[in-house]
C-alpha cells in the first residue's frame, strides 16, 4: 500500500547538515590537536560489540538495563551497538597486542554511540563522542594528563572557562568500608527514596549519590564523604593528582558526591561543565580512572584512565557562542554563466580548482538572479561568463568583498584568487 506521508528519519536520531559540518570539523580538529600534543594516537573500534562486553561493564546501569540496542545477528550471536567507547578500546588494546608495546598506550577516538534514551534537545539515540584513554599505567600523572586534555579541548573548541569538578572514589581496599557507611546512612531514608534508588541501596549504593531525581537530592548533603575514608595509597594518589593540576594552573571544584557507579572505576573521577551551567545533565565531558575494567572483561588486570566528551553538546555550545564564524562558504568561487555555456563554465571551474574550491551555477536563470544567489552563498569571488567573453576565453572576476571587477584570461584566474 502506498504511504500517505513521506518516510522520515528514525525517532531520536538526526542528520548533521552541511551548514553544521564545519563546527563538527572544528571540534574534532581541536580534540585531535590537543590529544596529539600529549602524544596520543588515533584508534577506530567497531560500533558493534559482543553483548557480553557491554553487559560486564554496565549491567547495573541504565545504559544496559534500559537503553542498550541489543540484537542477534544471523549467526545467532548476541551483539549490541556500543553505548560508550571505553570497553571497546580496552578490548582492542589487548586484541591488538598494544599491551606488548611501550606503556602506557595513549589512544583517542571519535565516533557514534547508541542509547535508547528519551529524545530531547541535546540528547539523541545516536550521539557522538570524543574519547581519550591512557591504558597500562596507574600513575597519577596520567589522571592529571587526561583532565588537561579534556579542558584543553573544550577551550580550543571555543568554550570559555569550563568548570571542572573533581573527586576520588577510592579503590577495592577502602571503598567496601565506605559503602557500608553509605548504606547505614541511607537505610533509614529508604521509604523516601525513588524506586530505582531503593533497589540500588543494597546492590550499588554509590549510585545513590549520582541520582538525578529531585526527591533524592536533599539527602546527599548529609551523606558520608568518601574522601574522608580513603586508604593511604588512595589518599596519596588523590593528593598527587591535585598537586599536578595545581602546578599546571588547572582550576577545579572538589565535589565529594561526584561518583561513577561501577566497581571497576577507582580513585579519580571528574566532569566538565560549560561556564554558568549547573546539574549533571549539562556535563560536556566526564571521565576517571578504571583500574578494574580490564579484569572485568576477563583480560589481565591493567590500570587505565580516560574521558569522553559529547560532540553533539559541544558543537551546539560552539554555535550558541558565535562560532558560526568558523563556517566557511560552500565554495570560494562561483562561476556564473550567462546563457547556455555549461561546457565553458565547467572548463573555467576546472582551471580555478587548482587553487580554490569552485562551484558552477548551471541553473537557467538570469545573471541578476544568479548574483542574488551568490550573495547568499557567501563566496569570496564570482566569475561572470558571457557568450562574448567565452568566445575570447576571458571572464570577469569580481571580488564580492571589495566590489572590484577585472577582466582576465581563463588561465590568469587562479593567480588572482590564490
């Protein structure tokens, strides 16, 4: 049966249109530049991963419990679209034998992630991240390093004065005793907690501090702080991270309730927010140390630290902040033939493309109408081509900024637009 309406995109995803691409390119190039300046190398991992890989790292998170795109392939294997990049990068680190090379392995990645989340402005079911990972060392210097990369990326992308929040969540030595204190604090409050938090109370109490539901917010302030219960090793690591950031001139706010809800996360955790923003939903980059992740994936125990930044959110902030100035015209030069001169106009364009990007207006419109279109496109130059000029292999080159117009032979055009 014929459809009554045109086919549109799947709910929760979107197209990135040509006018937006320069901002995305600028955001990626900022990330690439900063990461490379710290000695990081680019990696690409598949968007499809074994379901077990995702399940092992997030079975108690919404990303797996409620939001995972999971299906069986034709071979009956259970696979999933990745909801985040870190697990896949750790897998690739071992499968690609990067663990046999110099350590740590410094890696970065750009790519799409997928979560069946409620669509809203700035949150999509297919979203894009800039991901940075340093695997193979537990040194506090790497914690500070990835924090510097995240902040440097945001600033280079045009986000002024991003706010950094920082915390330590201890490790498998000191965290269990803290979790018991946290349970003891929240148990009398259980009837007042949101349903999901009532379940988390015994299973994963650290996530109570990460709850976004308003009814649970008032209880955080009285909860015990994990930084008051760190073991000597974690306390020393925590102090070293802060000393390194202080020495680098990195400003931060200590947030004792900033957590990651999974057991493999250890010690340093952090989040960046746009200047003036509040609330975790506004975070544009977040990360931390995950010394237990490799072991959770059944690989040899190997420390790591990293972060992920949201390209969708960052590019929206870039546009709102006036970064549209980064957007160049679709073509530097427009060739405007007057009449049926498609062959001649195409030849002029080929000559000019040795120097500049060039487009030809092939539409059967008047030259006046074509000039109006050229003004909207924003090209720096237009080449006006009449039948008389084409017969002499000359054209009129107009600088759209100064209004100056010059008659030139076709072969002379590239030198005048270079």
